[in-house]
C-alpha cells in the first residue's frame, strides 16, 4: 500500500516526529545516542545524563535532552515471583549507539555482584536482539578486576577473563570503566572488544593540587602492586613517594612490615589506592606513618567497597592516628553511615563520564580530555 504525504502524517504523531528529530540530532558514526539504565545503574546514569545535557547547553547545542530507558518508576528488568528476571524495552532502539549503565558492586540493595552482572548481560542481549548498532557497557567499578591472574599456589581461574567473555557473548562492543585494579585487563578484550579504562590519576592530582611540589609531603602506596600508580602520582605532584611492605596472612586481613622510602621531615602523607574492602591496608599504613612522625594523613581511594562492620577501625584511624580525610568517588553507591561521616568526601565522576561518552559517540580522542593534547 502506498501513502501520500497527507496520509503518512496520520501515522506520525507530534511525539513520534519529535523523537525522529531527536534521533537525527544525536546521530554519530556508531548510531544515534541512547542511554540505558539497568536496575542498579539508574542513579549513576541519571547523573551522567544531567552532566551531558549541561555540556550541551554550555556549548549552545540545539539538543537539550538525551533519551534514556530505565527509571525507578519503570525499571528495565522485571523480577518474577520465581526470582527469574526479564528485561523489556519500552521503545524502538534499532540503529542506536547505546550506553548501558550498571553499578555491579553496590550496598544499597540486596543484589549481589553476580546478580547485577546477570541483569547487565540480559539487557545487553536484549538490546542486541532488537538491532542496536553499538553497545557500550558502562560499569563505574569493574567487577573481578582483582582476579586478573590466579593467586600464587592456589587452584583458581582467571575470572576477570570470564567476565570479559560473558560481555562478548552477550553482544557488547565496548566496556567503559574507571580505575580498574589491573591494566592487564586490556589483553582480555582485544581484538573482539575495546576496553576504555579511565585512570584515577587525573582526579587525585586535581584533589591535591594545593600540595603540589611541597617539601614536607610524600605520596604513599599501600603495597607494591599499587606502586606504579603512586609513582605516576608523585611525578605529577612533584613530591617523593614511599611504598608499604605488606603481606596478607589470611582472608580480608593485611599486615604491614614497614614503609620503604625517605620520610625524613615529611609531615603530610597522601595514601593512594584503587580500592579497599576492609580498609586494613590503608589503616595499617596510617598507623605506621603516624607512629613515625607524619602528622597529617590523607587517603585517596577510587572505589570504597567498605561495609559498616569495618567502619570502627577507620574511625579510630581518624580520631587517633592523624587520618584527616578520605577522598573517594561515586563508583559504588554507599550506605548512609559512610556518607554521613564528615571526614569522607565523595567526588562525582558524572562530568568525566559524560565528556568521555561524548568523545566515544563521535569517535574522538578520549586522552585529549586528560592531557594537553591538541
């Protein structure tokens, strides 16, 4: 059946026409831009959406709103009475460049990491089944990144590789995350997928910019594994560095043998780490530094995975061992008892993710956002 222009307009309502214009204005080389929020990624997705729309207004864009699927009132994934889950898309998504948000590690619901991962995989597969052109997974915290290799003399598998394989099988093309535990993760993605891993270095340098080049300040790594990051941080800050000598005698427990580095005349220390669960590595370093003449200690942790049961030791470090402030990010939704502590400061990553997604959408350089690159 053929339609002339007048008859066709009967089928295109003003709302549909508005969506068509919106899609056209959002078009990029990988499809039209679409945000998709999994059930545990709604808050982070909305924060990034707000910052992206602020950037559009600042740059006088004619576009004022980014389409997003998934909200607290209308979640993407339904949970049935037998606990099986099913994502359902409320609108047409074919041809889009979808950014799928999920906070896989969080304390605000009863969901485990694996349950959140399963929901993420199901949403990816659903989008793929409905002809999304490009699927970009956005997990502010990268799950299983600490399991990038088996532990020494333990019968383990490399579960970071398994998670990457799951993303590939589900149908994802790109994975965007923040400050993963190991850079070796890149090898698990190539060449079938792309990993975009934002570094925590730029934020930490920004936070402590007023201490740049001071003679009485030292950067401290909690262990040898994080030493390379701390060296880069100390170079950027123009301050010396020291490395804690740590061993782990048992599950969720770390002992400190000492700190390697020149602490002479150092009154302020900045401890950097990618993540912590119990806080034991940081707390042990704080106590050692305090007992060896450091008066003021700051901590910068990209991912704060700490639960309420570990807070007393952190409070003790703050009250009795010179821990002045703990800086972290919003990669992991926190429980109120942590958010209410006055010496813990959470920094939003929404602007950084919004800028990065804009660059990804138009195939532009991401490193240019964080370097003096032309």
